């Protein structure tokens, strides 16, 4: 199964599949993201591209964490790891 972190339906579907298999989540690793096109000069970059990168890398990570929070809260030692470059 894969998750498209820029698509809330995809995130919710993955959570539902996982919920059928487990009752708690001890570890969530957010390691998905996009870099966008280069070069990324502030004077010339297309702001649509900037929004796409921001929405995926920042808001997508928050969406995944929020959706899986109910499973994480059931663990006594839950950990969320956010990987970035």
C-alpha cells in the first residue's frame, strides 16, 4: 500500500486499512516529500510550484500525523519521526 500525502482520501484510506490490522501505532515515520523544480530563485520561481512543495512537504506531513494520531494515542510510547532534507 502507498500513501499520497498530498491527497487526504489516500491518507484516510491507508489509515483505515491499517486500523483493520492493528489497534495501536508505536512509530510513525514521515519521510515523504518533493523538491520541486530547480533552480528555485525567489525572483523567478513560479509560486504555484512553491505552493505544491509547501503543501506536500509541510501540510501533507501534518495531515498524515493528524489522521494517524488516534492510533498513536493508544500507544504508551508513541514516537513521530519527521525526516527532511
